[in-house]
């Protein structure tokens, strides 16, 4: 039944796939209960279908339940927990896309939540890839270690890609901010003649003109400068984004993961690179992928 549901998804027969995956989840609930990895796997598959159908809230509720179960059965730092965190972070991106023209403040909350989720996923993946962790000192099957390392690298690449989309999302949220917002700019003492100057943001595209009244004090600023100042709640910086780029480079520099990103996960590695580079060029945020 699971393979049949995957075929239905590939054929874009989403309603049929949803019905079949609901049946699969119901069967798993009756036979094994919710405290089962098999049940959570079925729930994750259903959540993917729900996202494709635009049912984001129900998908999020399913994933949250799966996250709680996997933390209970496994551990909070298990690779399967990181996988759910990546799904939830990507879902936060989709929530930003759906709400960006309607509720700017709600989009900000999705952005903050997405950053928290992706940070947790990155932390777990890097802990698994860290050769100094205690459980790697215990005897373990070499093949199993390699599979776990590949899975952790894949999770890390997906998480880093989401970081790039989150940065684009942050700029998109800023671009949709109300055009009548007002900023107060304190000028250096030697330039101050009227204390605080009122600055009205007239337009916020790739460039933004700022006007200081009276008209003879009109000035213009580059958009990159404006991004640092025009925000009610946070200061724009690229620290998080730069860390993502450094992590991406380190995956190739690190001998334990170089072979993985050069062979098994090369397409995902290059896809992550294109996303991060695209974010630096202000690539359209609406290109963010679905689950």
C-alpha cells in the first residue's frame, strides 16, 4: 500500500494518495498504536501529501505529534528527530509564503520558529558527524556508521538550504512591510540642526528612496543600508547565513564527509550551494521548495 501511495503521488493523484495514506496510518494506529516508529513513518508520509494539497495546519499537527513520539522512543538528538525538525522548518517556509501578503507579523513568527527548528536540526546532524562523541567510541558496525553519516550529512545539507531560503524569506517579509512605516534616525551632533529627523519610507523595492523634510534635506540610501535599519523588531545581519556557507564548505574540507558530498550526495550538495548563492543575489523567495 505504501508503494502504491508513492506511485499515486508521482502521478499527481493527490486526493487518492491522501485517502490511501490515511488508511495506512489508521491501520498502523490500530495495530501498533501511536508510540511506534512505524506509525510515525506513515504519519510523515501523510503529512507530505497534505502539504501538496495545501493543508499546512493539519500537516504541522501530524509532524508535531511524530516529533514528540520519536523523542520519547529514541532520543532528542537522534537523526530521525532531526529529520522531523527539517520537515517542520520547511513547513514554516511554506507558511511564510502563504501568509506574507496577509499578515506580516505572523510571517515573522514563522521565520523565528523556522530558524529555531533548523538550528536544532543542524546541531543534531553535526553532533552525529562529530567523531569525538561518546557513542562512537563504542563498538559499532562500520556499515551502520557510514549509513548514519550519510543520513546526517543529508539532513545537514537540507537544513543549510533552508537557512538560505529563510534569509530570502526575511528580505521578502521586509519588502512587504507597510509602506507608511516611520523611522527615527539620530544624526551625528555636528549634523544635527533639528534634533530627530522624521524619515518616511516611500517605497521598498531593490532600491529605496528616503525623504527627509524639509525638502532641501532630501537624501537617498542604498537598499543594503536600509536593511540594517528598517526593522521594528530585529537588526539585519548575515552571521547566521555566513555560518551556513562555512558549514557547506567544511563538508568538503572534512575527510569524513568529502567522499559523501562528492559522490552519494553530490546532487544535494550542489543544490544547497545554488540555494545559498542565490540568496546572496536576492533570488526570488517564492522558489522555495515544497516538502
